[in-house]
C-alpha cells in the first residue's frame, strides 16, 4: 500500500486539488464521486497541511464541507504559494544536491573530477551521466556556471546570494516584498524572501486575485514558446464539461482581465486559420513544437486586429473577421455630470465619443464581439436614450430587458 505524503510530483494535480477547494469549494466526500474515498481524504489532508490557517469547515446535516476562505485585505502573503513548496523529491536527489554544492564550494571541476571527489570523500559511486544531467540543470537554474578549459568543461558554484544583492541596493528589499504579491510570478518574490528570511509587512492588496498564481507554471511554458517563436501543442480541459481536447497553435500574447485577474492566451489556431483566445486556467500542458518561420507575420496580424477587441473574444468561428457596430447615446446634465462624459472618454477603448447636442453624447465602436461590451453598456442604464447594434441577438436582448424593466416599474417603452 502506498504511503501518504504531503508532497506531490505532478503540479497539475496540485492545481486541480486547490481549485476544487478554493474556487468551487464546499465539497463533501460524496462530491468526489470520480475518486476513491481514500483519494478524497488524502487530497483534503494535503490542502489542510498547506493552507491550515485558511481552511473552513461547515456542517450540512451530518456532512462536513470543506473550503478555503481568504480575506485578501487582511493578508500579507498569498497562502497558495505554499503549494509550490510541496513538490516531491527523492532521497538521492537531495543527497546529490548537497554533495555537489560541497564539491564545488572552492573548486572548478570537470564531471569526471567531481565523480572522483564523491568516490574519495563520500564512498559513493555515482554515474557520470547522472552528475552531468544534474549540473546542466543547475547551470540553467543559475546555481552553477560552466567554463571551457582546453578540451574540458569545468563547473563551479556561482556564489550569488540574495542577501548580498539586497544589501547593495537601498529599497530593493521593499521592491521584492511588493513584487511577491503581484500577478503573475509573485511566487518568485516569495521564494527570494524565504532566502532573505524576510516577511512582507508593508503591502496589502484590496483586490488580490490569489488563485491565478496556480497558472504561473503554464504561463512560463507559454512565454518560453513566445520568446523562441515556437508553435505549441496545448492540452486543455473545458471548465464547463471536463471535456479534454488539444490545440496546435502559434502563441502570441497574454491578456489579463483587470476585473477578475484571469489570464487569457491569444493565439493563431492553425487548423482553423484564425485568431482565438483560451483561458490559461483551462490549459493542462504546453508542449513546444517547431520554430515558426513567419512568426512575426502572425504577430503583426494580431496587432492589426487587436483594436477590434473589447476583451479577448474574436467572435463566433462562422463569423470570423466580421465586426459588430455599437451605437449608444446618453443624456448628461452638463452642469453637474461631466464626470460621466469623462468616464466615457476614459473607458471607451477603441471607440469614439462625440457630442451631438447640449446634454447628449454618442458612443460608437466596431468590435468582433459586441456581447463583451454589454455588461459595461448596462452601467449607463438610466442615461441611455438610444442603443443600436448590428448584433441582432444583442439588440433583441437589450430591447427585451428594457421592456421588462418598464413592465416591472411602470411606464411605456417604445
């Protein structure tokens, strides 16, 4: 029988477990019908060990429900960073790490010299290829540097320590504390603070979208593909029906919602030959493919079309490339309510604002998906004197909503 461990090798499992508790929450044992009771117990124990101060339980009849509750206005560090400290390792991994750090403390050595050093000082025989692979990994991580000496490659510790760097620059420590709660990649700042033995006791976010730190590993892979101008194979899972699918695409840009903090990947879907977007939290795995020779052409194509985005939607596939027009007129008391016009100017994005007459202003815009702008448009209800759109479904929805308001509150709508 497998022994329970708080550590997990596959981070995707961590993402799945924490989302189940943090986002959906309030699970009982019966909620996990696709998994064994033992699996449920192990998952709950892991969550409670990582997030013990924030786990909330409630009783519904005789059933106990578990969720995670966090008040971002009263917390200085994202508790979900603890999940990144839960990756498993083997005894040999941790043993070899400290042996290599000891061997390279004061000397530059080749792989064969390191193997001899380990044999002489620790009485262990470690395969040269294993040492070489580990050193290559450390070179990539910046723990070790390599230099060529004749026909040999020598390795040495970089001896780059966080506390030495922070002590050289005034205010750098506070900058790291601020960065540690930023999205994405704030977890990097958190790990640096661990090395410094520091705590964030300065910065608190009123609106902190903590859960999206779970996307950071996926974002790293995506941004690596962008930097290298490679196509990718995306393994995705629908958040609506758990259906799995794969997409081969050229990744172009990450858009982040200022309302929810959710990340969206903008890409060129090669099979359908069109731009599209996908939620990053629906991506399970990113597999880099070949370099795209005309990557810059795809990126320019995105830049040319970006001005027709309200959010991240490029419209329905069958209507790809078609723009939908929105025309809205609002009434404003210019003596007291010019702040409304200023807000319209500030939030218009690629639209235009024109004054039609005293107290009457018009907003016009052409975008791929008019539905994305509808929640924003509704914030002007009570001032709207005219609304027209080429999206017939949206026009019908607006008209029926207004008619329903008149029906409820009285009056007539024409």
